[in-house]
């Protein structure tokens, strides 16, 4: 907190000069009756002592006045002839010169020492004040508390007001920033340099330079222009505020990430538990449906149709449960990749056989170059990716539409693309399509739970690849799987 000024510090320059002159006159009046008793050298000491006291208490300029006035009073009252500036002995001129020089030097050194002591005290007080506000800012829990700490501090130190203009915040209508220019604040935030606006009073705009970026602007308005030493103090305050604001930002990010991780773990645990509990009864239902369909005698056609529908829906539900369990395992990181160098054509062929019934009457077109390199991947998981993509293409394509599977080498990756002639993905395309339980069209009558692309992305990411979607200008959509090429092992010819 600011130190209370003493009575002498509150005096004006003119009042200090008057006190200096009165002090010299008072010493002359007190010493005049003693001129018959004391030597002139002792009288000189009295005036030098007066100059020293004035320099310590009033400062440099009053000390200079006391030095000159002391020489004059010494000449008038104590050097014969008395009450005159004339001297009877020229040697007294040397006395006057030495007296004046000694008084000036003594007054100057004393005043300088006093100013240095006052400056050291001021710096110590400011350092202590910065330490206290740094301790308070370290315990701030939100931006509102930062404002509550900084505002009274600036008011106490500079008798002014302040406000915080933080990045990515809307301060329109905020009474705290009235009187400050948003244009100047934005300019300071962009340039990182302080600015002073004299049009709206002595308004100082200081960038909050944190280690990572400029977090905002500290706005300070004072009754009068701040000296350079105070500007350095305010800049130190701005640095402390910037560090506190950045700390709060990363605390918020960490808390949000922790909540997201806990939510994801809880969701994966629930999915895993439900999948395990539902898998056994679903398997039993499928087995019972198959047993009834094979029993003799044959069921009536109506009952047989109901049984086929029951079996189809049970298998679809079993597939959904399997996807849930697979997604839970992928999110938990419990899947171990069994990667081997193998041909992409074989995985594409096995995937087409597995989804043969799901393709129905769709026209299938496969375009795989003969010179595709060997890739290192887990065949079972990549086969799962292709099956999901082919099933999705069959769901959303017309009954007689074409489904195209193609591949090409693109730099350090091999790109495998599955295209269809369906309605495509909703615009604009975003990463939300790869989230769990997110479907391209939430109101679609096409069966599904929004897990296919999420599972595909998790598997492709585990292989160090990329999964991208796109819409064709002529209609339809495509999903592109990019797998890293790597360096396949050398295969020696059989003759060797």
C-alpha cells in the first residue's frame, strides 16, 4: 500500500524555499549575540550545519539557497564592518568562497544521498507490493478474481482505475471498460506494444504478454501522466496478470480434458458391460431361430416369414452389440495390433466375400493396380474397416447403384477408396461424422447406430493412417483410407 506522505513532502517548492531562508535567518539571529564569544570559524560551522539540515529535510534547491544566503548573512552580521557587504580584509573573500563551496558540495551530496535512499525505499515498497499481488494472483480461481485483485491495487498505487481486455471475450456494454478505446486495445493486442492515449485522459494500454501468446490488454487510466519509473512498475504488473490469465486458461483446458476423458471412460465401461451382458442372449436367440427354421415339418409361410424377420433383426442387433463392444475395446486401448506384411488385394477379396449378401443387387466395381506394394497391417481389423464401409455404401446407394473400390499409391501412403452413388454426406463436412452415435442424417429410416465410421477411424488411427470423407460433384460420396507404405522386407527369388 502507498506510504503516507509526511508534512515536509506535502510542501510546495516555494514553501520549501521560504523555510530554507527562515532557517538561515533564525541561525543568524541566534548566533548574533554570540559573535563576541565565538570565533568566526565556529560561526561558519553553524551555517554549514544549517545547510546540512536543510538538504536532509527539504532537498537540493533549498540547500543551494541556504548556502548562498548563509554566506551573505555571515558577511553582513559577523564580518567587520558589520551590517554591510563590504569587507575590511580581503582574506575574508577566501573564507566566503570556501564556505560557499563547502556548503554547496555538502548540500548536494546530502540531497543526493537522501534522494537515493528515498528511491531505494520506493523500489523496496514497489517490489513488496508486486510480491503481494503475485501471491494473490497465484491463488485466483477465475478471471473475475483477477480483476478484483488488480483493480484496488491500481487504485491504491496510482489513484486511477483499470480494466482487463482479454482475448476471445466480448466486452460490449461492460461498464468496466468505458472510457477506453476498443480499437487501440485490439491494436495493442495484435502488436504486443504498449500505447498511451492522451485524448481520453492518461489512458495506458499494456499488452498481457504471456509465455505462449498475448492474452489481452491491461487498461490503466491515471489523473496525471506516469513517470518512466512508474511505467516500468505497471509493465511488471501486466506481466504478472498475463501469467495468471494464461495459468487460468490452461487450468480450464486441463479440467475440460479431464472431464472429457472421464466421460469417455465411463461411456466405454457402460458400453462394454452392456455388450457383454447382451451378447450371450442374442447368440442364443439366433441359434433358436436357426433351429426352428430347420425343424420338421416346415412352418407355414406366414410363420416362416416372421421367423426370418426375427432372425434378421436378431442378427442386426447382434452386429450392433458387436460394434459397441469393439468400440469400447478400441477406446480403452486394449486392442493389440497383429501387423504383418501382406497384400491389400487379399484383404479386399475376403471383405467382399463377407459382405456378399449385404451388397444385394448393387453393381460392384473393383479397380486395384497390379503393382500395389505390400503393406504392414492387422488383416482382421482392416477387413473390419472395409466391411463397414461396404455395408454403409450398400445401405445408402440405390438398389441398382454402383459401388466402386479403388486403390492408388500417393507418396508415403496407399489410398483405398470406397465410393457409392447415394445422397452423400451432409454439408458442411466435419469431424463430427467420426464421433460415436453420430449419423449423417439423424432422421433417416436407414438402420444404423452411427458406430461404423467411428470404429473405422479408430482402427485406421491405430495403424498410423488417415480416414477422410468427400462428396462427389456428380452425386454420391466416397470414404478414403490412407495406410502408410513403410519399407517392406526384401524377398529373395526362389532360385537363390
